[in-house]
C-alpha cells in the first residue's frame, strides 16, 4: 500500500494553551508537539532540527519545564500550558534574553536561538542568578554550530543581571 492509498490516521481534538492563549486543534495520535506548533498553528519560531531529541532546536516550555517538542506527542499536551519563543516577549519590546542575544552576538545563523532562549528562560525562572557553569549546564542540550557558546553564555548572564535590576 502506498501513501496515496493508505487511509488517513484519525484526527482527535486536543485543547491546550499556547503562549497564554487557548487553542483547539485536531491531530492524529502520532503528531508531535513540534509538528502541531509549526503545521497546525503556524508558529514556526520553534525549529525542526533532528527529530531525535539531540539538538535542542525544538525546545519549548511545557507547564514551565523545557521539553524537546519533537519528542512530545501533541495529544499529551491536552489541558497544559505551552510556551514558545513567539510568546517570550511581553508586549512590543524584546524580552531581556532576546535583547541580550542580539546585543552580544548570541545568535549568528539563528537556527538554535529559539531553543536556547527557551532553555535560558526556564533556567532564569528557577535560578535568577546562575553562575556561568550553571548556565553552560542548562544549555547543554542545545546544539550550536556557529558561536562556540561563549556569546550565548555571556548573553544569558547579561540578561539575568538585567532581569534582577542590576546594571549590566
């Protein structure tokens, strides 16, 4: 049986919150959160990297915890809170993490940036004043081929200081 003759997988309704807004989609049981975000909801900031949970490009927050959305089935998100990079800023301005990445060169090609930002957001929510070793540990699941990570660590440390109200 080829793809054109294979019956379509049944689509089931699923309701959850994305970036503070309720959403209702219908998707097959095998659809990942990454696919639902990008294909059903048009939120393409979350990147498709490896589909194996190895690169971190698809990192989002699920109920405040960072997860690899390529490994999470969309149907398991029913009733839960999902935050993507599109929801990072509150209002028209950049979130301090986004501003620091832009100002300090934490983003070069930009492909890993959304996942890095979401991992960093979770870290700073839990630990407002992490040291550089803790920052490196927190982004350890996010692969970056461009920066060598130093600018990313600098940007997260800078954003943490700004978010604590300290001069950076």
